[in-house]
C-alpha cells in the first residue's frame, strides 16, 4: 500500500501566540504570506521540513479537528453578534482549505490539494485519499498533515508517502512514524 | 480511470423541492425568485422552494430517502460530505436567539459526523471542504476510492444552507450581484447570487439501479496564484482541463457539452474564458451554465449542478441562454439537444486555488 519516506511531529504550547508562530516561520521563509490564521500557521510549520523534498505533482492531504478557532470566533462575533460585515481575509480563511493553499504555495506544489474535517481518527481518512490517488497514478507521492487545536492543543504530524507494500494495522500516526524506511 | 455510475440523484433547490420539479422548470428556462428574508443582510439569495426544516432533519430525510431508493444499507456505503458551511448556520441561530458566544460553542468537525452517525451506521464518513470544488472532489475521490477497491458504494451528500457568515462574506469581498440578475459571461455581469441546496447521489462501479450518468474521471489541483482567484490568463484552468482529458484518454474534440463554472464575477469568468480558449479549437462544444437556475451553491455546486443538468437532459433540450447573443462565449440562443451518451465536461473552481474538471456521459 505505502512506503513511508519521512515524518515530522510538532507539539507546541497551546498558549503560543500567532505572532510567535509567525516569527518561527519567518526564520525559514524569505517571504511570509500575509493574513494567515492559526490553522494555516500550524500547517506551514508542519510542512516546513518537506520543502525541496517533494516531487512535482505531489498531493497535499490535510485534516484538522477544527477550522481556525480564533478566526471562527471573530467571524461569529462580527457577523452575528455585532451584525457587521466580516473582514474579507477572515471570511476567506474560514474556508478551511486556505491552510492547504498556503502549504502548496510554500512547497511550490500544484497537484491535488484536499482538506478534510477530522479530529479523532484522521489517519485512515487521509491515507485512503492518498492511496486512491497513488493507486490511480494521479500523484507520484503524498504529503499527509494532521492539525489539532481542540482541547487546549497546538500540535500536529506530517507524513510523506509513496506507493509501497506497507500498511498500518491501527491507522495510528505512531505506526507511520516507526514504519520501516 | 474506471468509469463509475451516478444513480439516485436527489436535489432540493430554488427551482423546486425535488429534482423532477427543478428539471421541469429548468428545461422551460424558469429562473428562481430572489429571497430577501433579512433586512440586516446585504442582497438576497435563491432559497430552496420547499417548506423550511431543521437542517439535521432535512439531511437525515435526504440520506434515508437516497438509501431507500437505492435499496442500500448505510453500512455498505462510504459517506462523503461536501459543504463549506456544514451546520454553522445552527450556531448562528443560537447566537441570534441570545446565547452568549464562547469558544466552547464552536463545533468540531467530528461533531457533524457524530450527528449523522447517531442515525446511520455508514462504513465511514469523510467531510470534504475544498471550497466550491468540495462536491466535485467528493465525486472524483469517490470514483478513485471505488477504483482502488476501498469501498463498494459511495454516497455523496452535498449541501449549503444560507448562513449569515457566507452571505456577508461574499458581500464583503464585493462578489455579490447588486442587480439581482445572475448572468455569467454577460458583459454587464455584476457578481454572484448564492443558492441554498441539498443534494445526494450514489456512486457505484456497476450500473445496478437506473444510473443517470457515468463519471469517466477528471482532475483537481491547486493553483497557488492567489487564494481567491485563479490565474486570469486561464493557464491553470486549462492545465486542469487538459489533465482531466488525459486521465480519461479523451481529446477536447470528444467533448460535446461544456458545463462552465460561470460565477459571473469579473475575474472568474475572464479566467475561465481564457482557459476554454486555450483548450478547445473552434467551433467550441455546446456551452451551458447552471448558476442562473440554482444560484452559486458553493461547496455543493459540483453535485447540485450535475443533478440538474442530467435530469434536464433526460427530460429534453437544455434551455437557451436568454442573453446568449451578448455573452462573451458563444452560447446557444435556442434550446440545445444533446445526444445521448455525449461526453460532457464540467468545470468547478473555488477559493484556495482549487480547480476541478470532470468528464461525464449521460445514460
């Protein structure tokens, strides 16, 4: 089914500010996209180690437990509570594949780009999408990213996969992390 | 790609509470009535022409009727949910009724899946959000997962309720029509009108229950040009259409009908015009747009528009575009008869650089 090429994990203090996340990213990027929300920042930090490592046409498959929480709160407060028009960038970012877009832009990839809403058990869902694309020769390889913001978390994992013969038994990240290279 | 069959298409839209009602109105060229239900919100939208229902009740009834019509158990199907807003409108209603906003109120994506799992034991539920290509991607990935042997059947549920965030968001971006006329590719087009919709379809590798269309394949990819607009020279749109043709081993000359995305926004229509001109030789295939009849149904448009199109094709000729002679692309000023089994290309584009192109045949 798969061959695991590389993996990356990130566990941050949930109280880390967006400004600190931007600062961390800016140390690696010559040009920072503007007006990214917290989900996009976390996604980019998870994708960062894969820059220059991915084949053209690689697919990006992102799962998150929530849209960007602060962004969604601000939208509801502005639109429903205050009955004002939202800030355009807050609305655009609320379309959760905005994080995928920024990841594709940073990684200079123009292949398939999928976002799924999944918190508790995302790995089978992500891996099935990637497997379908690998099986149908739509992509040469796949980058799977999982972001967590709920329950006072700010963490995630990422895995680079190609077609191969290995299959996880329980669809846990730990299996991808320890799979034979 | 191995073709898959689309059956049990269901649609609730501004043209009617059922697909048959909508198709009947569509082939007569009937346009929906603009709904302005809230003076505090800018513009109007095309509301579903059926009694109002609680969102979760409506979705449950739609899923059940689809499963019943297909004589399938939920356990035999993967459920792919395609929507940009999911049930955020329910949270908006609670806030409008006076509940205080708090972070704890914000719903996790798993909460929506749990609301479906409480009634149905689908083999798995996946929530896809790639903006306005969500349903198109659900169809594509449904096909690929069937081809990969991961599931036996796929049920796609695509919907967009008229939430305040969505309505004000597009207004803040100055993408909504002020004239109240939805006219893609018209020189005086002035933006989109949102549409409410709820749609389902069953995908299977076998033609087991009166299929209405065949999905041959397609391609979906990310244009990193800009988060809200694709490259205006049409280069990425053209590349996606070319890849879709390549995936299905077809040539542009094989396409008999092109269903354009046609949002009626200045940038999107211009980019799509350029993309079409890059891919197709003259004369162009027959052209059609569906958004004037449904509104822009956002993440659901990949299914709602195809449901209306294929039901319309089964009932007769596609309606003439009232402003065909003024449009920037050569639409037909007369009703169009499309041959059975004709190859149809359907374009869907969205925020986040998502561009998708599907190739289908009517049954």
